[in-house]
């Protein structure tokens, strides 16, 4: 029961505080719009900056958005284009809730 409440809270926060983004699959050319949470490079850990560079962002996508982002996929946000450098599954406890996409670009 607690896991479902935490998952619902995670989705609520992204729905309320997130931003609209357009995702395009590099393989299939399918395009979808979703809500995303994101963070920039300024406050992130040294490990992320060293691995992905200072121009990176970390985009959080909910599993319920219905697509699986992959490396080299494209994200469009307010005229900026970001290319996915890596994708990691996101879990809250044992529950799969979405994806963290490490992106770069402008």
C-alpha cells in the first residue's frame, strides 16, 4: 500500500511541477508529448558532471507516459533540443516508476 502511495506522489509532483516536453524516437520517428521533471548541471554531483559534461540536464519521465526513451532519442523543450546520452530505470523501492534520461544540447 505504501509503495502505491509513494508512486502516486511521484506522479503527482511531476504532473504539478513538471514541464511539457516532446520526445522523438531516433529509431521509429514516433513523437509523443509528456510531462517531465528535470534538473540542470549546476547543483548536481561531480560524478554526473564528469560523466556527461557541464551542459547536461537530467530529465525524469514517468513510466505511465507510455514510451521507453533510448540513447540518442531527442527531447524538444521550449525551442531547445536535447539528445539523450544515457537512460537509467528509476525505482522507488522495488516499484519501477519511470526513467532518468541524461541529456545534452541546447
